[in-house]
C-alpha cells in the first residue's frame, strides 16, 4: 500500500517524518484530492491505463519513502491519457476544514470540485471527504446550518461518497494512519461464509447441540460457520482449551490455523491466535 500525499500538505508530510511511522508514502502534485491510497500489489504504480487522479508534475518530489527508515525508492511516472479511472487507486481523499467547506459552498467551488472528482476517479466508492472541525466553527452569517447539513447529506446520498468527520489536523493524521493499516491488511474486504442448509429443530435441541459453537462465535472475527467447524474438531470448550495448553507446537496459539473452512480457506494464524487470546489470556 502506498499513500500519495499532495506536496502542499506540508504539515502532514512533516508529521509523517517526525513520527517515523512505518508507512510507504510519496509527496507529489495531485491533480485531484489531497491523499490517494494506491494498492501497489494490483499493478505497478503509474503503469497501464491512465491515472489522472494520481497524475504528477515535475514541480513536486518524486520519491517513495518508507517513513520509519527514510529510504527512497523510485516510482514510475504516471500516464496522462484520458482514461481517468485507475484500478490500483483504492481511495481518493479530499480534506476540507469546515470553514473551507462553507466558503467553497458559497462561491460554487464545492460543486465544481465534486464534479471533477467524479470525472477523474470514476468510481464513487473510491472517493472520500474528510471534513475537519466541528460544524459550529463555520461562522458565516450568509450560510445557515441547514445548507451545510444539506451539502453533507448530498455528498453521502446523492453522490455516494464516503465522509469522515475529524476534530483537527492531528485527528485527521491519526485516521489516515489507521486507514493505511486497515487497507493494507484488507480489513474492509467482505468475507463470504458458506450458508448451511436450513432445517427445523426444536429450540432446546438447537441450543444444546450448538452451545460450544455459539460460545466461540462471541469472539470478534469468528463467524458461526467457522465456530461450527472448530466445534466438530474439539466438541467442547474444555477440550479446546486443554488442546491449546497441551499442544507440542512451539507456538500453541496457532494450533487452529490449518483447520479447513472450505476448499480454499483455512482458519489461519491470525484468527487462531485471536481465539487463543480470548480463551487463555
């Protein structure tokens, strides 16, 4: 995952350097947006079809930096063709202070900006506004709270862009780091669990037969289908805890990682450790 930062966002670039955060980022001259998250595993940055949203000019730095070590790696120049929707752009973010939002609504820039974002990015699911500061900070005698709220509702329901409200620059920075981590780890990708055939059973029988699975499914990240598969292997909670404690493996917390959930999916190390921590820590 690569975070493109518009070179005019000097406070954020300085903050990244000061905190020595372990993210890959690049300062550049973005044609739209202030920040763009790019999936570097999808295709080479700047390769393939056009990338207007991440288009750069020679006025801005052209290096990718690993923030914690400050090492620099060359990134290929972006293409400037007319195809503006680029597969490896995960999220294009426009940051606005509440005062700037009010001013841009008044002079019409806000409408133009939304149109430019839509045209450049193409996919509304990849566009997000960060609105910084409380709405009460917009001290404008000519702009009512109703108009501000209406504009925000239009972003959400008419244009279908994502909106994140933050308190200040520091809050925005922290949320960008959190977004980077979650996007890199694929936390927002929906997982599809197989649906078991429905059958009619009595309430008492259902609870008794599925009690162990129900207990496991309380653990965050453990679906009921996954819990049922684990329950078939260990039958009771006591058996599972005993197995964790008595396993010969050097890392007992990963004991469940190889259990198959489907032909292509396993429980995995991360979920196995989460279950281990929930039961034994």
